[in-house]
C-alpha cells in the first residue's frame, strides 16, 4: 500500500539536503553578514510543500528525480522563503514568529533581513538557469523555466498578490476579488511548482495541462486552508503568529464566507484537482496525497 | 565625425521609450499601488548607462539594435533602478534625494517602496527570458542571459557588494578589499550589461571576452568616478544627496587613496578598457566614448 506520510517525510529530507548543498555551492565566498540570514530563512524547517510538489509532478514522467532535479526544485523553496521574510518585515505584516522561531528580521534586524530577501530572488533564478543547464535540459526549456518562475514571483504573481492583500486590509472584498488575491499571492507559485516539475520531466502538453489545472486548484485550496488554520490555530501549533490575519483586517475566505463554507471550498478544490489528474489518466498517489494533505494538514 | 553626445542622447531616448513600452506590457492589470512606485523608480530620468552600454556592445556585431533588442536592454535598467530604491531605504542608506526627486520611499512610503523593489527583480528576469524568446535567440542563450543577469544581481554580485559596502562602514579597508566591493556593488552589473549585449549580438568568444574585459574596467572606473563626484559635487548637481558616502563612513577610493590618485586610477581603467577593445581589433566609437564619458561626466 502507498505510504503517503513516508513519501512526504523522505522527500522533505531529500529537499532539505539538496537545499543545503545548493546554498553551500551558490553562496561560496559571500560574507556571512548575508549568508546567515539567507540560510536562516531557507533552512529553518518548513513543509517544503512547493519543492515536494515539483518533485511529485516530475515523477509523473515515470522517472525518479535525480540529484540535479532536486537541486532545481529548491529554487521554489528559496522564492517561498524570500516571500516569508518579506511578508514578515516591520514595514509589511510586522510578525514576530515564523516556523517556530523568531522571524528573520527579529533574529538579524530589518537591514540584514531586507537585503537577504533581495538577494534570494536572483539567487533562485540563477539556481534554475544553472541547474537546468547542468542537467542538459533542452535549452529552450531552461529559458521557459526561469520565465515562468519569474512571472509567478513577480508583479503579476506573488508580489502582486501581496499588494492586493495589503491594499484590501480593512476593506470589504467580493468573493471574486478574494480568489484573485489568493490566485496571485499563493496560487501562482504553487501552480509554477507543479508546472516546472512537469516541464523538467518533459511531460507532453496535455499531461502538463492537467498538472497545471491540478496546481491551480491546489494553490487556491492551500491558501483557504491556511486562512482556516490562522483562525482556529494557536501560535504554538502554527509556529507563526496566529489570528494575525484577522487582527490586520485581511481579506480571508473564512472572513468572507465563514468557516464552514471555507472548509468545504478547500475540500471541493482538492477534489477537483484530483479529478483533473484522473481525467488525463495520470495515476499519481503522490499528487493525490498532496491535494488531500493540503486541506487536512494542521500547520 | 562621430558625434558621441548625439549617440548618447538618442540612445537614451530610445531606451526610455522601450522601457515605458515594457512596463506598459508587463504591468498590465497590476494594481497602481504597485505600478506607481515601480514606474517612478524606473522612469524618473537616469543616465541609462547600463542599457546604452548593452546596446553599444550589441552593435559590435555590426547590426543596429532593433525594437526587441532595446526591450531586452531595459532589464538592466530595471535591475539598476531596483538597486537604487533598495539602497535608499530607511533601513539601508536612508537617502532623501535621487535623480533630482524625492527617493521612492519618500514619495510612496517604505512599504510601497520595499515591495516595488522586490517586484522589480523577478520582473527583470521575466523581461529577459520573454524578450529573448520573442526575438528567436538560440534558446541556450536565453538561459545564459538570465543566469548571468541573476548572478550579477544576486549575492555574488550587486547585493553581495551592497553588503560588503555596509559592513565596511566606519572600518579601515585595504585597496584590495575596496576593489572587491566596487567589483561586486557596481562592476558586476556593468560587466553583465556589456556581456549580455555582446551575447545577444552573437559576438564570437574572443570578441565577447574583449568586451567583458572592457566592461570590468569600465565598471570599476564608474564607481571610482561616482565616489569622486560624491566628494566634489553638490546635491543639486548630482540629483542625489552629496557627501553621503563620507557621512556614512563608507569605503571609497578617494577616502582610501585621496582624490588625485582616485581620478588617475579611473582614467587608467578607462584607458585599459579601450586598449582591451583595440587589442581585439574592435572599432567601436560608442564603447570608446562611453569609457571616456564614465570618467569625465559631471553627474
């Protein structure tokens, strides 16, 4: 029988090792004033959901990810870690706790945290471009990988979503506006994780499209589940400040639709994600497990 | 006779138009909360030295840059504009004036300036990857372009140099350490501008190497000339806070070696840059003019 929890734990360990190796290589000779907050932000635990999703999507190709594929996957975690450092900054959400430890700016000061965050975005692009080249990917693909990751991270994606999130604080938002915020803030990078893994695995266009459809739904479900957890969790269980969304007057799914509809919607999206795979005859216990995990996790 | 000033003015206008078009295209549908500070940071004047250098380097191929080439060149200005926003932030140098106007955070607040800066790095990578693809460059080249730009912008390059610059404040530095700070903080992006233009122009390896040698020297000369200008200029002539380096106790060439040796060293580097071109039989009045301009400019 397929052991999803074992897959999750083993792949997370695998990602953690690859990430440490990538940071060792790419930060050689860089001053510890900069490498310490980058390492702190990247290595301090975390679910590694985006890199694991990338690898599960890659495995749809039928091949097991090798050393290089895992290294490329870490770029998604570097972008994600950057977004957390950035989001937590005093001039943004001003949070104190993240992944069960002080936030990066609490540990290193706003100056080191800000500059570390700024370094992490080009670092991630560089990792993708270099690793794609090193693994001998068809070269057109390398450029597409960086373009898709950059689009997902940039003003049309994650950063744009953070902006919508900020400017909607304390405002009434419609359900459509909320979905748009989620789609950019969280969905774009999760969708990119699924697509990039599929691209590196050289999935055929219809299979890649199914994985994309899956990634879009899982991305939205992920953010709704996050909002539900923020409402019902404690700072201890989450490892970050609980109820911070509500205090900031953020637009959340439970806030707009109530907890019950929020939970149901997350579940519906996870089901739709799985249905998208099955329609394309993709048999991936890992991707199906991840979709369910997203809405059933406790942190 | 070659009219360098006309070349500079025309090319600058050309870059400004391309940059506006790129921002129009790539920021479509993004909220003005984010697009306003990005546009303010990118469009508020500036010498456009990096994009002009890119285009002059491209022209070594013997072809005139078309529409797409100019669009790609603007990525260098986006990265450069990002670095200025970032450098000026309250948690960094805390400057009030830039390009003759209030700095981005003075105009829009630290929150909008910080998030705009964060959006500009993936934006630049995205522009390079998309424009390279649109112009039908050999695809291996597209990946190399993004990798080189990201390396130049990241912890091994510009951001790493900003860090060395910060941690050396108020410290005694050796000449070698100073060169290393300059090489990363300013040199890496200028070198990348020269190389990327050459790569897009598909220069042969020895010609690209000569352009790289040129770019390295011009990058160092540029920073030394900047430090000299900071010492002798006024806020009105520079359009940014004058004497701010000295007040911050920054490591500068005039500070370590005195004004006279600083001026002589900048000039020597410009001469070496031109010599590197001539040894490779590159006849480029534009590149030669830029090297001289760097050390003779008044702002």
